[in-house]
């Protein structure tokens, strides 16, 4: 997931991080961990203790992941100090030429956990073919024990964003939160000073022992590069080291952060001046940033930000503006291209997007914020000196820890009780291990000069700088992965960097006018607007030429395209049967018979019929799968089925197990789509069962979608497999939002839906996308971001239809509704949305990260920027004569679309840059 990761507080944003992607698993709050410290038995040696995988690994061409924890001494020189644990995910290579050395991927500090890259494990595995991939969570990280996250600071973070405290008062509030957090962890037996780069490097040696390998290739990112340098210093058995966005251990990087950011701003300002579209948008980028920060310090701006946890009235001053903007430099390349438009918008008084970033960061509980501080304080427990800041504009001094003239870094380090580690900590590292250092041209955190500093004493090292890229080029650009792949394959040979010359230069264009209906023309959902409309993004969708290619035809009424984790496609027909397609070498598919025939039990048609099909992640092992359908007695049904024991292309015609069977009033709005989420649970939609009659119809007459005692108009989340042996039909996860609430159905995950015709999870980010069919005027797309992914959200129906009030007609927003991510009107033939998928395939790079969906009636296929902000307008990417009934995603991430009635055809979606 492209994410703009920042710490929404004046104090901790001196540790600005721009990581790409985040795990779908919920963060573990350390307060919930047992407060015991175990004495490690050094005689036993390190071992890997198997645990359930805390993340979903997407690596279809690799072996079954092995997840575990490795106990490590808090102090390697003092076993009596007790232990911590580090989390490990090992994904075996299936290559016949498998190398003995694994590739270990490490991030560090609050830069995010390497385990959060599990959704991109397939991509990383392809980068390093023939080697096992090991994702290692640093001690103190999100999936390890303890998790150095400070819930005690949550109120201070939000208070700073809302302007209740600012400057020195905010610093004091954070000092109190971090001090209480540190005291809690110490009372549980943890020595915070032990959570530094040196001890973490020695943990790597324990992990190698636990994995039973003699050496490894290490790939380290961000704060993890500090650990990698200490691993080189310790002489660990490393065959090669790749340092992505390196932080030299011999430099006070916190002190230098403001200067690095000012350098990145200057580079972009130069590029902007040379681009006609950008210079028309903002004449002098650097000056505009400084002037806007000065204006906001004099008169902070209030911005109302909507979100899943309710609206927040954010206050953006100069410090917050600078920090949020710099975080964009450290994010996904697409977020970098937005910066000129954001600067121009901010200068004009529109801070909606940046305020949204600040609020999202303030609510984020997945980061290891205290771990970032323990590493920083051990390396240098003071901020920048006056001399270090002399050449940097005062508006940027906050990036190096200056708060109202106070040294925020020194005060935090004192509050948590972690000081300079001393010893060899600040000495440059000398090593003969081959090392590759990667740098982004626009990185505001780790500039090229730092790469050169690290390489001074590395006898075999190579340095590469990638144009138009910010922090983290290995994740951001294929060229970095190509060169890294070559280097790890043969570390003694300098990689071929010719792809750098072929990379596009950083181009910036002014936002173009739009030609789609403006949702702001709709009646207001509340008496006051919730936010100023965000600036229009640079419309990249206009540069994508979308197309479709027929892969198979001759169907009847297709309403589903599903994969089972392999190269087959399962085509659901509304009448109650599922056909099987297998791929040909030319990219088409051939019929391979009928997989499942339930026509004798499915009631069809109209809106009834076979509704959904889902294969769990363990389908290849268990053979169990799930179907939803309209059955006899006007019932909505969810059943478990299984594959034939004799033929993997046939379902067992007789075996079935009813999971849910409920009487459904009326003939409308059955929904029934199903997907297993990134957390391994089954998510199922149920329509509101409403009526689609006259213009005076209230819509959902019994208001079922808002009634938490009923499953209608809801998204359910259950575990259909957990207690099969005990005879129970399904288990409700204890983390469901309404468990224990009197009168509420515990299986409900989200509510306020009308007829959610097709939803999906983004396989990279874990974000939830729902296409919800409207009533008379509006169609809507809802997005809920991971890791909560919709938990407890009310999507508004019937109080709202799309962005407008429906019932009641006025003042419908009670402050608890989640507005649509995007919406469009019933005009020009549009009438019913069909939800789709975020493209994550590899055939058509121009489509990557775009959410693709369509309209059943008009046949139009639309695009949305999956990482953009709420309220963007859908772009018409292709006009067709299809009745678009379903989109589908192959196991490889390629997308498909079904024509329900006119052509009876299934197509592959294609896309290329114009």
C-alpha cells in the first residue's frame, strides 16, 4: 500500500519515515502482553519456536511460509538480564537450484516491520530467485515481544493535531506520555537501552543459528541499515549486504535531517522550475513552502477531516505543514509527484490532504514509536546544534528536533532514560563484505552524501542513485530491484546499472480540468461541509489506455470470476453452476467442464440465484470452499462444500454443510459476495432486502441496514472452519466490533450497506473496497483502509445515498457515518455499480495501483487512484456495450470482467500508457 507514513506530532516527527506498504494484521498492544521476563538458557542455543503467521504472505511461486519467534537475550553479554523475542517469517524457495544462503530482509526502528512486506513477498522472491526469503522483525518491533509502542502518548498525539496543545506545551504532553510508557515497560522487566542497533545486530546471529544456516545475504532498509552496519562490525557471517536508504552510524542523522530535507526541497524546486506545467502551478516551490509555513505559524488553519473513527477538527500550523509535506517526499513515487499541487493548494488555503495525513498518523497505533526513540537516543541523545542548522531555514528546524527553542530530542531521551550507547557506536564501520548502497535522488532523510560516507571503509562496495525517487528505492522502482538481484547473485561483480539511464525523469504537471459529474452538486449530507475539497491530483488516468481482450465466450449469465490460488478461473453462472477455465499458452482459456452444479437447489433469477464463491487460503490442503445462494423457502444461504477426492476439477456433488440459512424478505438486494481477508477470516456481504418500487419508496422500508440485530445490509466476518470438529457452524472472531454488545449480531463487521454488489481486498495493502448499488441518484464506492479495514464502520444507507441525504432528507449525518470514497450520478446510462479490484498484476504496469470498476447499465469501466483521497471523481477509462456483472482477479493479480447478457463473454482487462 502506498502510504504516507508520518508521526503526527511535533516531537516524534523528527523521525519522519516514508515506508511503502503496511501489514494487514492488527497491531499488538504491549500492555496486553504478560509482564514477565524469562531467563534464557544459553546452553540450549537459539531456536525457532513455531507460531501462527501474524501476516498474510503473498508468494504463490514459493513454498509454504514458516513463522516463528526466536528468543534473544536482552543483553547478549549478560544472559541474566532476561530475554525478548524477535518474529521471523521464512518463505522457502522452490527452485531446483536453491542456494543455501537465505536473503534476510530487515527494517528497523519505527520505519516499519519487514513482516509488513509479506504482501510483496512474491515480488521480493522474484528479485532474489533460488533463495529462501526471511522477513525479520527487529526486537521491539510490531510482531515481537515487547512491542515498543506507546499507547500512553495517543491522547497527546491527537491533542497536538487538533491544536489543543502546540509547541512547548505539546512537547511536555509527549514527554509525559513517553515517560509513562517507559516506566510501564521497565516495570515489566525490559531494559530500554538494550533496544539499540548493536544488540539488534547480535540478534541476527541468533536468528541465523535458529534457522540452521551458516551465512546469509542481508537486505536492510531505513533504520535497519544501522543494524546492518553493526552486523558488519560484529563480523557476522554475511555473504553480501544491501543497504537501502542508509543511515551512517558515524553521523548524527537526527541533526542532519533538516539539512537533508532542505536539499531534497531544492532538488524538486529546480525540477519544478524546468517543467512548464509545474512552474505555472507554483513559480518557486522552495519559497512557497517557506512562505506558507510562516503564514501558518502566524495563523494556523482549521480543517475538518472525516474518517472511519469520526470527524476530527485538525489545526495545521507551520511545523505540522512542513512535517506532513516532507513525509510525502519519503513515500511512494506517486505521492512525491503530488507535492507541487499540494504546495499550491496550501498557499491558496486548502490543506485538506495534508491535514488528513496528520490525522491518520495520529490515529495509527501500528508503529513502534518508542523503538525509533531508543535507537535514536542510543546513537545520539541530542538534537542539532546551532552550527548544524545555520544553513537551513528556520521553518525546517523542527525536523531536527527544535521545538520553541528547546532540544526536543534531548528531552525525550531523558524522559525515556536512554542515553548515548558509547563504545564503538559512533565509529565508522570497516568491512570486506561486498555491499550495495541504494539512494533516492529526492530522499529527504538519507541523502547521497551519507551513502558515500558509509562506503569510505567498505573495501568492496557499489553506490547507486535513482532519479525521481524518494526514500526506499528498492520498494519504489524496478530498476533498484534489478540491480539488487544482480548484486546478490554475484556480489563480487559490480551490477549493471544501465536501467538507471532509462528511468523517466521527475516530471510534474498541473492538475487538468475534469469532465465527470461533480459530486458537490448533490444536496449536502449535513448543514455544514466537513472539509474543503482537496486539490485535483495530476490525472494520470488520462494517460492510461484501457482495453479488454476476450479470453472465453459462450456463457449464459456470468456473475462471478474467482480463482483458487492457482492458474484456473472459476466462472459462476447465476442459475446455480460453476464452470472451470484453464489457461492456454496464447493467453486465452479453454473450457474444462463444470466444477459445481447446484441448479436443483438454487432459486433463480431476477436478483436471486447463485451469489458467491470463495476459496480459503488453505484450499489446496483442505479442499473446502464456500458458496452463497438464494434457496428454497426464500432463504439466503451460506454453505461449505468440498472438492472431489478423485478429481481436483470437480466438486463433490453430495457433500455440503450449512453455515447460515436465514429467511430473506422481498426479492431484492441479495448481495452474497465473499472473500477471505488478509487476516484469514471469511467476509460476506448481505443486501438490505429492501424494495425497489415507486419513487416514493423510503428505501429499505424496515431500515434493516441500520439495525445491528439483523444481518441484512451488512458485511459479516466469521471463521467458518474453526470448530468444524465440534459441530458448530462457525466461530465469530473475538475482535469483531459488536461482540458482547447487547442486541447486536456479533458476526457483523460493518453496516449501512444497500446492495453491495461485489467487494474486494487489495492484495498489497489489505484495504477493503465495496461497490454499493444506489437507489435513484447515486452509485458509490467505499474504501476502508487496513489494518482496521472497515471494522465497525457505518457506510450510511439508508440515511444517505452516496454523498447525499436520502432518509431523512436533511441533516442526515449524525457524525457516525463513513462517506463514500467516490460516487457518480445516474446519468448518461449509468444506473448500477459493479465493484472491482485494485490492479496488482505485472502485465500492464501503467494500471498498477488503479482501482478498476464498472457500471452494469452503461457498460463504462472507471478508474480510481487507490492511494488517493476520498472524494475523487471516477475517470471513465473505457466505454463498452457490455452489461458488466462482475470483475475477477486471477491468482497472478491480472483482472477480468464479465459481460452478463449481451456478449456472454469473459475478458481480460489490459492497460498501457498512452
